C-alpha cells in the first residue's frame, strides 16, 4: 500500500521536543510565528520524564535515608526503614504525570504552536518528513528555518549476548516500581554513579563496572577518590579498569563476564555507558551535513547552515539541560533578528548529584595542561562548616594567566558554591580580586578563600 502524504508550510519547524526544543518552539509561537514542533516520544524530552527531575527525586529520597543514619553520635538515635513506594509514586504522579505529556502539548498549542507526533527526518534543506507510524507520512516545509534539537539516547555497547536481554537504561530505572535485590551498573559516569548510590541506599546489593581506572573519570581524580570512598561506605562494590566481554541472562539474573576473567552478577543490569545522537537516522545529509559525524557543528549563533540551527546534546557541548536552554535563547533571538551574544563554552557548569555532590566548571587540571596552559592549582577542605557537619569534601581551583580556568566543589550541596566559581571562570575575574572578597563564616564556600590564598602564595 502506498504511503499517504500530507503537507503543510510553517515559518519554523523544531525537530525534537526536549527542554531546548520546547522552549524555542513555544517562544517563537508566542512571538507570532507559525511553528511546528515534532516529537516522537514525550514532549518535554528526557529531562522531565527519564532524566533530571525524576532522578533527583530519587537522589533526594536516598540522601534523606543517609542523613537519618548520621543521627547517632550527633543528635540521638535513629532507625531507618527504606520504602521505595513513595519514591515511585512521586515520580509517577508529581514528576511525569505517569509519563503523559498532554499538559506540555496543550501548553505549547495554547501559544499558537502546532504539535506533530512522530519521528522527524530531514528530507531537504527546508523540509521535514514525519513518520508517526502506520501508513501515513506528513511533509512539513519551513520558510524561515529548521531547528534540530533531537537530544540523545543511551549508547548500548556491542557486548556479546547483551542484545535482547531485559537490561535497564536510565529510562527503565526511572520507571522502576521496586528496588531489585541486586544490581550491576555498567558505567561509572554521572548517571551510573547517581543511580548506583540511590539503589544501594534503598537496599540493593550494587556492583559497578567501569572500564576507566576510576569512577567519574571525567572529573578531577580527587573527586573520584572522594566518591569512591563514599560508595564503599554504602556497600557498593567497585570494579574499575575492566571491560565487559559477554552478558548472560538466564531468565532471572544477569551475569556479566569481564576481561580479567571475573564476573559480576545481579537481578538487574543497568547500562549507563554514555549517550549519543543518531545523525544518520535524522537524515542530516539532505541538508548538506555529515551523517557520519557524532555531533552537528554550529557557529556562535547556533547556525549549522543557511536556514538551519541546532541545539542541545546534538551539538556536543554537554548533555545538560542548562546548556540546551542557553543555546535555545540564542536560537530564538537569532531567528527573530534580535541582538544576541554568541555562545561561549569556557565556563559550562556541571553537577553530579552523588553524596558527596560534585560540582565542576571549566577545565580540569589535566585538560588545562593538555591545552598547554601554564597551570597553577590549589586545594582546600570545607573549613569550619565541614567540621560542624562532619562532612567530607574539598575545593580545587585551576588557574592560568592569573584567572580561574576551572574549579571543583565537592561536598554537601557541592553544586551550590559552584555558582560563584562559575561566575569567576565566566567573567575571568582575576585571582587577586577574588582574594579581596569577604567570605561569610561559617559557610561551605568559605573554603574557596583558603584555596585562593594557597594560589596566591
């Protein structure tokens, strides 16, 4: 049977309805443009349904359990009985509307936007073909431009025996109605690390497998060491410097065979080995782009071509909601012809919501040295507040040319002092000027003052 095609013309077509794509589509519609937003899953994207929001609900609950267990010796006695049901209920009812995006779609269409459910493919410089399933296709044409905001998807490594097994990605983990008795986590980046600690604190026996020689390999080694110690205290088994070569699922349990001859076993297997965007499936070749590339190259206005913009994960500037939203603002202003400050990425903040929490901005020491910078570093503890809280953590500053080019804030709420450090890196505030500031006592961020003093010696 021949495919049935319908055609429509818009000012702008936005392919991908994650936070950045949704923001662009909504704001352009509010500005009076005729806008189509195309999304094959849920409008709003990974963050509200399977990422940032539900995972942080998990983290909040797990942190409460850990904090309650710290009462003895400081405030009396405590008994903790973890219960996953309120966590699952909050995620289902408060965060995701039971994975229903009707409210988000209605919010967009109320602004005058046109929502198209289905998978968008670039089929020409100004054309998107949407395949919603079934026997029909919709052809959309844009007079002013196309915005590619397709996000990313979990990368599944080509491990023998893995395909076809009921492994988890972050999506299945967010939808879990109960905690498995045991869990193997493949990958110790931010997603794997956060979820490993959550499930361990709710009673799962957790083993992490990481091919790098440490957990959180993208962060400073000091951060990896701190988090690894916390994981061991939570009973998490760490297997670093090993690769999975084969996966077996016998109907009840997973066995992961590793290249050192050992195995890791669990009722569930969580695959957290990174994310990627599929440019070939998107069909970017029809717009003159390289389908074999990992990311889409853009200029400072997020332009990938004459009438083509890209934003979010697909640009390779960090798979973070805040980066996507930052880029979305630039795209909107550029399309509307408003003044715009071109994108800068030397001070991108990132936070791994483990306990201790790891906040980072800019370059690590190793990255700065690889760039040939003349680097100075300084590290300090959390000061008086850390002692009061009996908390572990540190600040690490990376300086070059008299300014900070990177920083790490590790400890309780490590992402919060990161605001000041991000401003310092972004604005290239001289270290001498930062040293002249008054730092409140006894706060966690006062530890930054100690690190700055060390830099100035």
